């Protein structure tokens, strides 16, 4: 669907991760990797590794954390984007059509946990916003998406390009900043869609324009 992805492995052994890092460094000298738990979330089982010699210890720690947190020790690796912005696009689909309620930026994080959410992102220009939103809409339409969903991307601050990372097929804690700038009650909309309503019947066939900015601090 012409959506850019970050180079990565599936569930991998330490040796496979070491080989992946070596291959990536042929194209991107000095790059690092991000280790992640296959069954993970919430920042657990994650390590950024810049030094190949540090891989064995980091891999062991990620695997141990993953086993303790999720009951699955498997780990995978992705090429690390050292200066990344985290952009998430809020979509709502009725199984036939999908609409975007704009994006949130959650770049300010600690221990891989989001601290500050801003809607809309203060760093995206119009062209980049349009390209990123188009990717999210293509993915959602391809699967006949029904319900709320957050389509998440990493924006490389140095290169200016972006990659898709995941979809959270649910309401998220940070949905309130999107509600503030669009005036749409996302909880009511999600329940209405689940009850069989269409976007058209809810008056949401066209995305409402964002008005102002909203900021959420997560303490």
C-alpha cells in the first residue's frame, strides 16, 4: 500500500540481531538498533543499542523483561532513528469509509512512556501532514477498518521522512486532546459505530477542522 516501513527483523536470536546491525551499518554507518519485545508494549522490553559490543547484555535484559512482563521472551530489532518524532493519527471507520481527526505529537517521552501530547502537531508542515494522513487512511481502508484507531508513525527529524510503526485499535488515554481541538466526542462516536451507525449518520463524513491547540501532561 506504499506505506514506508522501518527495516527490522522478526523474532530473532542474538546472532540474527548482530547480523542485522552489521548489515544496516553497511548502508547507514554508525547506526544503532532498537530492541523490542515481540509481545511488548508500554516501553517494557525495549533497549536502544549503539555499540555492537553492548548487544549481548541488552538482548538478555530485553528478553528477561519481556518474559516477566508478557510471558513471552521473544525479541526483535529495528534500525534506530536517533532523532525521531512520534506522530499518531486518529482515525474512525465504519467498515466502509474512514475519516481522520488529525494527528497528535507525543515526542516528549521518558523511559519510552509518553509524557506530553499535543494536538495538532506543531512540527508538521501541510505537505508532510497530508502524506502521513494519506498513508493512515490507505491502511485503514484496505482492511475495512471499523471503530476508533490510532495509526502511529516515526518522523526522522534529520532526514525528513517517516515510517509506519503500529496501529492501536482502541481508544487511547490521549484521545482527549483530539476531542478538544475537533469538538468531537470520540467515546460516543466509537460506541455509536459499534451499535451500527455510519459516519454519514453521525455527521462525520468530512473531518472537522482543528481549532487551536490542546496539550495533555501525563503524570
